[in-house]
């Protein structure tokens, strides 16, 4: 069979002899066309089969890549398993050693039991474990449970250990051998029952009862003292309940039938006037500054029968100068003549001289202590300070401001100290 190239050469030769439109040339052209189309068909088929093959290879390659990824993942898993296995094998090794030790000890004990009088008896033989020694899920869980229990209990003990606040009679004794005069629980308040006057507003309530118990303690502890009593209420620092205790104790004394005066001497942070809903002006500071007005012009009556009040007065530049003045000193005997009980709500002891000056006039000093807040150290320092001024420290009133911490709610000192006023032991 002739090739396309040979036929084309033949055509060139024919064209020299015949016209292009001749029969011979036309036959040759038809032959050429047939061969060309056959060639095109063959080439198409080849291209098609090659592309099919290419597609197949491509898919195969993708599959292999997927497989490779899977193999790599599996390899990673195997490595992890291998690590785990190594770890467990270590555990098994340790446990086996332990087990052998036990076995050795057991043998020693057994031989000792045979060689000496039988004081040791084998109760139950140790059996070889049938299940793997490790890891023991239930054991691990139990250990974790007890460890966490131990940790939390330890934490509670630590917190208690490092808590240096006054919490109860024991810490009170530790701070300065202080007598507990009473414990005031957390007081809930509303419009009808004011916290600061709970003994008056809700005389049958638990807190009112606690104040009465404290009052009885005070009366009892002071029964040797003749005549009227000047009682100073202070605390180591601010906001420990001095004012609340002063106003309630004052109301309790008045209701008990004592002619009582309550004085707000905290000229830096006065608050008693607010308790009774009056102005603080024309009070103690104004009296001291005024040279000759009588004290009656400054003392006011309260809605509580038998209770009068001397408010702080205009806030002065230097309260200490006023409280240490001669006029203040001379005021005390006058008050004693007029009232059976004078309660002085005073400033904190630490950091200023005011209370020290006042304490020298007082028959007795009572410290307000905020349970869980007043630090033993601060209380100690206040007591030391007060003792340098010869003040008679009667004891402390524990004030529990937080309802959560109220442990002593109806724990009353009433029964411990209660004896009708004036009766001998
Ligand atoms: N036992 C208590 N229950 C509820 N709140 C209290 C109690 N004692 C004091 N508070 C409140 O704590 C705050 C401080 O008391 P306060 O008597 O003014 O302290 P201080 O006179 O020592 O600065 C006040 O708002 C008072 O109402
Ligand atoms: Mg106050």
C-alpha cells in the first residue's frame, strides 16, 4: 500500500501530463482524501485512548495518596500505642517488683512464724492477680476522689489557720484576755424595724434579746461601781458597729428604766443624729466651744422614754482639742448628776487620740469587735493603748454583721451573767 507522500509525488508527476480537472488527477485526489481521513481517524482514536489511560492513572494516583494519608495516620496511632504500652510495661514492672517484695516479706514472716512461737498466723494467702495489675480504673478514681477531698479539707484548714481575725471567745481571750459581754447577730432591717434601734422597734426580736443580754452583763459586771456610769463604746477601727451598739444599748437601758443619755463623740464620722432623724448641730462640739451656755440647751429628748441624746455638733477642725478640753472634763460630773447611764459612742481607738482622751472619763470601756473582720493584732494594739490610759476595759461585744457567719444567733450571755441588778453573788 502506498503512503500519502508517494501519492502526492505521483500527483505532481500526473499534473505535468494532465490538467487538474482530468479524470486521472481526480481519481488520485479521491484516493488521497480517503487516506488522509483514515489517518485522521486513527490519530483521533489514539488521542482518545491516551486520554482515557491518563484519566485512569490520575484516579489511581489520587487513591494511592489517600491510602498514603491513612497509612501515615495509622502510623501515628501505632506510635502512641507503643508509648502507652511502654508506660504500662513500666508500671507492670514496678508492680511486679512490689509484688515480689511482698512475697519476700510474706515468706520471711512465714518462716519466722514456724521458727518462733506462733504469734503470726497466715489468715489468707496472697493470690496471683488474674487481671492486669495496671491501670486500675476504679482504684485510680478512688485515689483521685480521696486526694481531692484531702486537698479541699486541707485548704479549709489552711484558711482557718491564716485567718487572724477575731472569731469567738477563744480569739477574744487570745487578743487581750477580754471578757465577752455579748454577741449581736446580723440584724435585718426595714422601715418599721430600724437596725440602729431594733431594741425599741422590735423588742421581742432575737437581736433585741441579744442587746438586753449584753446590757444585763454590763450591769452585772459594774455592780460594784457606785452611782452613775459613763460607758464608752469604741473599736479598733471604723465600721465595726460602735454606733449601732451604742444606740441600741442606750434604748435598752432606757426601756429597762434607767435615765440614759447617749453622746455622739465621733466628730469625724458622726451618725447618731441620723439614727434619731435630727440635725447634728447644737451638739457636743458646739457646747464645748460655747463658753457659758448650759448643757441642757444642747441635750435633746428622743421619742424613747427616758433616753436623751447629745449629738456630735458642728464638725470641728481638731476634735482632739475639744475632747481634751477643760470644759469637757467639767461636763462629766454634771452628766453623772443628771443621768444614771451615759453611753458615749466614740471614734476608733487606732490612729487618733480622741478615744484615749475620752477613756479617762469613763467608768468602763467596751470594745465593739466585728467577727471575722477585726484582726487579733488590731484589737491587741487598741487594748494596749487603752491600758496605758488607765481605762477600765469591761470587755467586748462581738458583732456579727454577716448573716452567713452568724453562729451564735441565740447564744446568749444572759444566762451566764443574769442576776437581778444589785443582788450579791
Ligand atoms: N449586727 C449588725 N447587723 C447588720 N448590720 C450591722 C450590724 N452592725 C453594724 N451594722 C451596719 O454596719 C455599718 C457600720 O456600723 P456602725 O455602727 O456605723 O459602725 P461604726 O460606728 O463602728 O463605724 C452600718 O451600716 C450598720 O448599720
Ligand atoms: Mg459610728
